[in-house]
C-alpha cells in the first residue's frame, strides 16, 4: 500500500480547516485515514497557531516511505520537519 501524507478538508463553507493525515494514496481526499498527524488552519491570523504537528509521528511515516503531497511538503519545510529541497518542483 502506498501511503501519502496529505490534507483532509474539514471546517465549514468559506472557512476551510485541514487535517494532515497519513492515507492510502488510492483513497478519496476526505475518506478514511490511517493516522491523523496535525492540523492546518490557513485562515487563522496568528501564524503561530496556523499549524500544529505531531513531529514524531510525521518523522516515523516519512522514515517508512510515506510521500507528502506538494502542499504538505511546503508546510513541513516551513516548520522545520523536512529540509528544503535544492532543486524545487519541476525541472
């Protein structure tokens, strides 16, 4: 099973909130998750409270081969969980 770390949308209309979740790559966006790894609230004005992460569990999933989506990769790089890639996306 290919595991992806991606965002699962929750929250109400015009106020999106997301959960970072380890999911099967073949499952739909808002379906069953393997494990919830944090939250992301892009509307929150306080940048310190926009993201909450379970760092140990994220590092575990990355160590066993889970691949983050592009958006999740940027969130993790910004919060120091991943090292920023030198080449960037799209060569």
